[in-house]
C-alpha cells in the first residue's frame, strides 16, 4: 500500500498485502491482508490469481494456493 510505515524488526511474509497509510510493527503471516494504525490482520488465506470470477481460495489454480501459517 501507499504511504505505509514499516517499523524496526518487522517481518512481512510472502503473499501478504498491507493497506494504504498503515503502520506495521511485528509479524504479518503469509497470505494475509493487514491494515490500520497499528496494522492488524483483517483477512487470512488470500491468493493472487488471474481468475476474476474466483470467490474462494479453493477455486484458484493450485500453484497460487498457499494457506496462512501462523507463528
């Protein structure tokens, strides 16, 4: 996202999206959407795909599926 502030010792794992104007501190798991001040995870198990009609992660091609792993 635009105008995001990422603080020291923050980890953002693969496939995650950070909302605009968020302040991120800590760990953001893979394939999550995080936003806010401070940023918090608002959705898990997201995936990028070319199929605009997909409404569920199970409907996308297998190479795009990477479920969220909490630490």
